[in-house]
């Protein structure tokens, strides 16, 4: 904790950390497929001056993570005409 935070208090800024998306090629080498990390979505309050982190609660749409089937071509069923 630095001197400013001791005198005046922390300057809290909300921050969200989400799992990264990695793009890999198929065995053919010319089609990209997404791979999502297994980490959970994290919501934090971070002091911009000293870097202290305080966890915040989960949010409403945290469970709406993308899936490989939703992102992969042909993963969803197409409508017949």
C-alpha cells in the first residue's frame, strides 16, 4: 500500500478477467478452430495506485461462456428449406 492510499484511501476500479481463446489449425492446416480456457470469469476491484485486488461477486451473465460447438462451423443444426 503506498502513501496516497494510506492517506486518502484506495482508488477502486472494476476489472474483469476472462479465459482466453486460442486459435488452432486442423490437421489439414487451413481451418482455424477455437479452444477456450477452463478458467472461470473473475470480477475484481483493483486499486490503480497500489495494485491491491479485492474479489467481487459473480455477475448475471458469467455462465454464458462460448462453447466450441457454437463457434465451430457446422456445430449448429441448419434449417431445411
